[in-house]
C-alpha cells in the first residue's frame, strides 16, 4: 500500500511539473518580436532614434528601444496585441503614432520626418490680433495642432513634421479662413479673418392643435455666450428674423404671456438658418359658475375648463373646503348653496387648482311682487329711485296736493 502511495505522489509531481513546463511554454509563445525599421522622408534608415511601444490602450508597456546603425530595432510585444509606436528624438518627429494591429512576428517600417515649427498669427481686417481664435493644422487626414490664440493672436506649434499643411482659423463672429502653409525650420504665417453676419429666422407655432397654429407677438430673444443678441416679436405668420454673427452658437428664447417659455440651442455657420419652435399655453384650469348671486338652497352649475377652454373631466370640486363631487364629461357639476354669505368653490385637477366665489342671500319676507320674493338689490332700487319715478316720486306728489288743498280752503274763508 505504501508503494501505491509513493507511485501516486510521484505521478502527481510529474503532472504538476509538466503543467508548469507547458504554462512556461505557452507564456513564451505569447510573445512576438517586431522588427522596426525607422526611415526618413527619402526612405533612408535613421539611427539612434528612441522609440517606445505600448499596447492595450497604453496600459501595457512601455518597451523602449533605440535604432541601430541600420535604422532597426527589435521589440518584443504580446502576440495579437494592438501596439502603438511613438518616436522620441530632437531631430526627427512623427505627427501621429504608428499602430500595429493584431501583432505577430513581422517587420514594419516607420516613417519619420525632420522636425519643424510653425507660428500662426491670426489678425482681423484692421490688422489687430484676433484673440481666442481657434487655429488648426491638418495633414494626411489628421489634425496635428488644435489650439486657441492668446492675447497676441498667435500660436506656435510643438515640433511637427516638415511639409505642407492646411491651416484653418476660426472665431465666433468671423468667417473661416482656410489656407495652405509650407512648414520647414521655423515658419511664420499670418492669417486674416473677417467679420460677418447672417439671418436667423424662427417660426413659432402652438403645436397643441393637430395643425400647429402660428403665434403672433411672441418675443424671440437671441443671445450667445459672448454677446447679447436682438429681441424681436413674431409676425402674424409666427416668424421673426434676427441678424446674428457667423460661426457661433446661440440660445433662442421664446416667450409670450400665457405660454410656457421655450429655449433652443442653435449652431450658426456661414449661411442663414431657419428653425421651428413650438410652444403651448401654460397649464391652468378655470372654474366658472353660471350665476354669481343666488338665493339660499339654490343650485349653481359650475364649469371647469383648461387653458384651451376644453372641459376638464373628473376635476374635484369643493364648497368652502368640503368636497361636493367631480365634473362630468362636459367639465360641469351642479352644487347647492345651503347657507347665506360668500361661498368659495374650488376645483383641482392634478397639480392645478382654481377658485371662484358666489354670493348667497335670503329672500326678503316683507317686500314681494306678485307673491314672489324680491332681492335686497331690487328692494334698494325701488326705495332709492331719484329720477322722478317709483315710490319716492309718489310721496312727494301726494304732499304737494295736500298743501294745495289747504291753501284753497283758507282763501274761501
């Protein structure tokens, strides 16, 4: 039995050793060697150039090597990795890294160029420095430089490849200037930009309706991060036009009484632009009684409508804080008023509320007309008539007649 255990242990040991050897072999096989040849613009090898390799989005590496007299360097990297090579040299540069995808043992050629710098001066039409202008240098499908000018209106590039570049200078309020500059050694170029403006037209409409309706007399305000813009009202067709500087971004703010404010962010290039802005009324409800003065125990029909005068269904209605019911499909509800005085009705629908007041009085028990009770207002009108009609006139006429009879009686004596 001891022999069996010894044999088992020995077998396990051999298995583990074999696994370790296999793992080491696999690890060794996971590395590949890249033969990197660095050449100049003419294709000639360049020696003593430092190169570095990284992979996995620069998480792996770096591996640093220097080219030999034949311009070559051997670099070991993981098999199948996407490897990025960069050049580090005072005399030679490469604008963008060289990338090897799915690396395997192979030879690659990395072209470099003699380094140069470019100073770009951006000026306006008066020759004054264009501060905070954006300067970009473009070559071989890549933006090599993208910087903004300082107070002097200039930028100076880092070392870049010698050659021809497209130089693009832009600034809000100015037309873009695209020119070509040949860069070698220390090159200086002056680029002029000029101001300009275009029309921005906004059409404002209420899209509550199936066919949006143009909004007249809405206020359209246009402003950018750097300057305040114009404010104009919309015409009967809902349009408003504002002249704005070119190549900028603007906030278009539309306001109108009874409507919600709407804001749009718009980018303007070098030609006019039209935008559509839709707005809707500010949500609200209105509560209206069919009569604002009623007698005790009378019924009041109340109607609830929204901001577009559409009936509000299932709005909750209260009388002096006590719920009396909900509106029907026509937005209506009928409620009684059992007590005299001022009665407050309130309606609520979602977050919206509205109130209204109804005056309730008791009919007079002394003043009647044809058996029907008159209102206090009717009684007051009847007793305070001052235009020669009504009860006031009758009393005066009677007194005058009595005085006349008395005078006549004295004369007869």
